C-alpha cells in the first residue's frame, strides 16, 4: 500500500489508465503469490494449482477473492504499482478461502465472500494509513479482522452458518502431551505446514506450494521449509499434540514469518538468518498463545501470530546493529 | 476536544472567564444533544423529554451526568468553544444512564455515577491526545471504556451489584433463526432503534428523539431513521432473533454511524450517502461480532461498534476520491 | 530506553566500552530496584533480601532474570546510561519470578526463564519505539505480555506445566461480599500489598521492601505505603473478598501507581498528591476489571492495571494546569 492511501495526505488526481484483461489477470496471479510474499505470476499460478489439487472449490474462491479485491483497488485508484504487484489482492484471497472453510457454502456465504473481499481492500487502505505511524505494513491483519468479524457474527445472525471446522467456544485447559510423533508426523507435517498457509492439509499441495516458492525464489522456498521444520520441532519439543503437529497447524505461521523476515523485510546475511531462526521459535509460542486466547469466543487464530511476530521483530530490528531493514521497494 | 488537551503540547495559561448559570445550562443541553452529534439546545431538551417519557430516573441521570462532566471540563479549563458546544458532556450523559441501567440504584451506584461522569472527561482528554496521531475523535469510546470498567469490576467487588440487564458471562454459540418478523417488528423496531442510543426501548421515546433530531437538522433526522431501517433489515436478512430486532438492538449503532458519517464528518453528496449506506450495513455485522466477542466476560457491546466502524470509514475515506472529509469545525 | 532503540532512527555506530564485573553487578541491583522505580543499588539489594526471606528460589530467579536481560541489553549496545541505571533489567526480573510462580520448576521452565528474560529486553526495545508516538514509557508492559504468552501457551503445549497458582479459565460471576475485614486484614494486607509487587505474600518481606524504598527515597517509601492503604481501603469499601484484601492483591498495582506518578513522572506538590490519590482509587477499580476480563482465558492480571492507569494519568496530566510532568531524565 502506498502513501496515497493515508488518511492524512491529500489525494492527487490521477488519470485512470485502462487495464487490459491480461494485465489484470497478471495482477491477480501475483496477488495469490503475495499470500506467501511472492511478486511472481508463476508462483501464483502454481499456488492455484496446489489449492485445486486439494479442493477445486477453494481454488475458485481464491481466484475470485483476489480478483474482487484487486478490482476494488483499481476502482479506488490505488497507485498502479501496488495493484500490479498483487499487494491489493492477497488479503482478498485469504478472506475468500477462510469464509468457505468456516461457513456453510450457501448463496449467502458466496455473497459474503464478494462483500468481504472488496471490504478487505478498504480495511487494508485504512490500516495502511494507521500503521504508517509505526512504519510497518498491515500484512494479513485485514484478512484476520475481516474473517473474525464474520465468524463472531454467527453467534447472533442465524443465517451465517458455521461449518464443523469453526472451533466451538470453550474455556482453555492445560494441555497434556498427547500422541507419539513419528517420522510420518515430521515428514507430512513439514509439507502440511506450508499448505496450511492456504488452509489446506495435503502433502501434495504442500509440495506444489513449495515448488511455486522455489520458482519465484530459492531463498523463499528454503526459508518456507526451514520455517515449517522449526515450527514443527519446537512444538514437538514443547509437548504439542501429535495430531496438531501432523496437520501443520504449528507450521504455517512460522513459514510466513521466515519468508517475510528472511527474504522480504531484512537484508539477508548470517545475522539476519539467526534473527529469523529466533523469530520462528517465538512464533510457535505465540501461535499457541493466540489460539488459546481466542478459544472462549470460538475463533481460529488464523495468521495473527505471523502478523504480531513480524511486527515485533521489525520494531526490534534496529536494536540489533548487524541487521539492516530492506528498502521500501521490497516491502509488501 | 481541542489540541490543548494533548499530552505533548504546552498548556497556555488561559484566564478563566466566568460561566453564567444560563450559559452552563445551555452547554448541558447541547451536551445531551451531542449524544446524537447535535450541537443544538432544543434537540438536547427534546432528548431529555424523550428519556423522561420512558423513565424520569434516567432523564435525571442523563442531566446529572452531563452537568458533572461539563463542570469537570470547565474546572480543567478545557477550551471554551468545546465546552460550550457540549463536546465535553455526551460521554458523561451516557456513562450515567449506563451505570443506572446495569447496576442496582444504590447510594454507591449514584456515587459511582458522579465519579464516572467526572472521570469520562479525563478519559476523553487522554484519548483525544492519543487519537490525534490518527486524526480521529474519541467519539463515545471514553463512555464504553469507563462503563465496562465498572461492569467488569462487579465480578470482584461485591458492593457493585449488577441488575438483571447486565448480560451473564457465557460462551457464544451459533445462533439459529428465531421468531417471525412482522410489520410490528419493523415499525416498532425502527423507533426502538433510535431510542436505544439512550438505552430506551420505547416507540414514544423513539419518536421524540427523532423529532429532536429533525428540530436540529432534517438531514440528521432522516439519516437516523435510514440508519435504523438499514440496521434492522440487514439483521433480519442475516437471521437475527426477532426479539432483538424488535428491541432495536441492531439499530442504535447504525443510527449513530449514519448521523456521524452522513451529517458530521463527510461533506454530503450522493457518493457520501452510498458510503454511509455501506457503513450502516457493515455496522450490523460488527455489532453482532462485538456482542459475541464480549459475551464470555458478560459485557454489553454498548456503542463500541459505532466507534470502530466510524473510525474505519474515516480512515478509509481518503481512498475514495469522490468523498471529502468535513473541516475540523464540524467534528465532534 | 533511549531514542536509539526506535525503529525509525538510524543507529549511530557506538564503540562498546567494556563492562567490569562490579559495574555489571551494580546495574543488576539497580535493575531489581527499578521494579519499584528506584535507581538505587541498596534498594535493589534489600529487595533481593526481602524476596529471599520469603523464598530463596525466587530471589535467585530475580537476580538471574535481571542479569540476563541486562546482559542482553549490553550485547545489543543499548545506550550505557539506560543499562547502568537498571532500566533494561526490571522486566527480566519480573518475568523470571512470574514464570517460576506460575509454571512447574522443571528444567524446561528454567530454560524458558533464560529465553524470556532475554526476550523481555527485545520486547522493551520494540515497545519503546512504538510508544514514543504517545510519549510514554513501556513500564512493565513487556513483562506482562511476555509472561501471558507463556501462560496461554500451556493450553496447547503439554510440557509447559502450570502450577496451581495459575487461575483456571472460568466465566466471571458477580461477586458477593465475603469474609470479615479485621485489623489483622488491614495491618498484614498493607505489607502484603507491597510484597505482591514481587509476587510475595509475606509481612516480613513487605517490611523489608518498604525499608528498601525508604533507603532510596523517603517519598517513594511513604507513597508505597499510602498506595497500599488506599488500594486496600477502597477494595474493602467496594466489597472485595477478605482473603484477597488480606493477601494484598488489591495493593500492588496501587503501590506502583503511587510511586510512579508521585515520585517519578510528576513534579511533586499538593496538586500532584491529590492526582496520585485519585489514580490509586481508579487503580483498584481497574485491577478488579482487568482480573475479571482475563478470567475466561485463565490469566492473572499481573501489573497491567498499573501500566494502564499510569498511561491514562500521564496522558491526561496536561489537562490539569497545576500538574507538571518531570523531565525525561526522571523517567523510567
């Protein structure tokens, strides 16, 4: 999001250049790629194929959500480079999939998908202005807030019907070490962790997502796998349930944190890689904490842990003299 | 609230001009009017009559609360135009009614009313300074935070006794469509929605409040009714319980959002009216979400949905090129 | 924390002056003193003795936590005056004790203590940059957030085992007046309230802590006792349970608020003392509210009430013309 969306700046009058169908499709594919911070159309295409390998319906939702939020950004005349690079699409992609995962696929839910995807662009515009105070991007916070709003509302609005995947509201209780972690847990959990970024639990999808990352950047691909492994191992060491480790639910936030800090926001180097390692360890703890904190209201933690940890480590980065923040051109 | 209340600005020494009884009474009436964003003494007077038609006790509380918070502002030497226009009174009015609705009317509760109304002015001063960073006013957030503090404390302090109206702490569950919406639901719900801004559930009070709005501004009156209708219809469409729709609980936040955005903060026009329509629809969803989110701690959502949606739409407004924010003189 | 830690400032290259063992030990003792806002090595030493009088294990944890967070600050090259004055140690001291109070003393918990104490310095660095926007220090917020993260995570990570002192997650219910307050309640509660700042419930420890405060500053000592008395009396008046009053749980936040506003952040005077009195009364209410608000997720309120009330009263202070904020050199 550019400075143009700030609440305090005057808006320059910009003539709207026309968008060709091809240019728009390119922006949509890049928008899907940006869910994992990749400004790369082929990565986006492979991500769509990865989702479709697990669920064609969700692949359709991801494309639709990205298209709607990107079109909203075009209509609002958000600066062209941001739209072109897919920066106005990734929250729409995630909102669309999340609504279809956690709400019954009624006509009303599809209407909500359209409304929420368009709304995610507006929320992104509002948050970008707010967060400029602290010099950090909104990341996927607009997706989390928009989705939570719909999920919470199911408790008051009877026609918004949750699926069995939406956690029931419960009081958190102390966990016990549960299940035996085997090589299968680790091997499948590794790729499930990558696939869970798009709400998929599928080794094949995870492999395709990773492939898409390597097509865009070997560093991003390696960081994703490393993030998933670290998240999984730390969760195992601290006594997480085997089913959760296997499903990759302790992986996806670490994957995003690793890619974001390791290849997008910090200038790479050995000090940066140590910092990323630390961040992925912290992410596991924060993911567990966020999940428990929202349990009494029956919400999933989504990617809030990724957002919180990335913000924290961006704010703290200047204290570490060996770290350098990447320039604004690299930031999502 | 003016810049004078900021935590960072030096305070100029201002000679205290004396306040006549009449000028103070005028400021109090305007303060009650400002609960619906009206800087108009006749609107304030009609609002008091409207409350009294339903409950003389609450009318007394509203006047007392506004008088105390306005007097506190005078004592703190808040800039005279803000005090004169009632901008330091409306949070006190709402705190006073809320405490008497949700706490038993003991002597201690009345002492709390005095303390909380004075405190609301201090909280407003503190929040005004904070929110200047983001260029938005505190709206009724000081009322919500102050009231919540007392309601939560009832769980630890036995002499703060809640009434049966304070929601019991419960885990939110998925709602089912409940009850049949009839013309009575819609007709009465429309005016109950306006009356609920002052915690009243009464068609007569609702009509008097609307009359007060029309006396001050035909636009504000029309927007209030439109906001109430939209909130009610969207809630109905999404499957809210008939009793809630009838009682106007899905109306009052939409009423406030419509008045605030449609007649106070945005320069009117057809684009602004479409934006207001969108905001009132979003408000219904946010009202349901906030209500569910605070259910495990046993709180009512109060006007937090109004505050959140108004902030969001003010921050996002610059992204919409056809919208213009009203100048600072129009802002509450 | 100095401006050097801000996320937006460029970092000057500072040559690392070597730290002698004595200078480091001095910084650690001052760090323990800073838990009660005292930049005084003798106060810190007496605080360690006070903790040890009640529990040698916790005294060890406090020293270890302070040493680790101070060492982290040295390694990060935080500006020397901040480190020397103990400003990078007090959150580490509190995190270390809190983790050992609320988690079983396993090897893993001790590893968490080391990790969390070091992390508290990083969180402090990040928050200092954020809060500069509002011109307030982070106080003990880094301790609260870091500790809460571990406590919440016990619901997902089976090897993080809570002790019986961690509150079970429950829905808050309206309190009833419970137990009879006697002279013993008041006399012992007074000193327990001071001791609870360091999680101790012991009159002897409370006396030693108070002694340490008087050694550093008669004003701080008097304010601590006054804060504890006010917190206790207000809680009694509002109907808190006798066991809670006796244990000092309504005292420690008021103690910290009284010391912070009365001797650190405001220029003393009779107007400042009235303001401090008001703040300690508000603290009792906020302490009750925060405790109830986090009950459904099974957390203790820790010193969050102190942080919130101190911020609120610092933001509101400029509205009171007879108050003067102390210069930046006096701020923690």
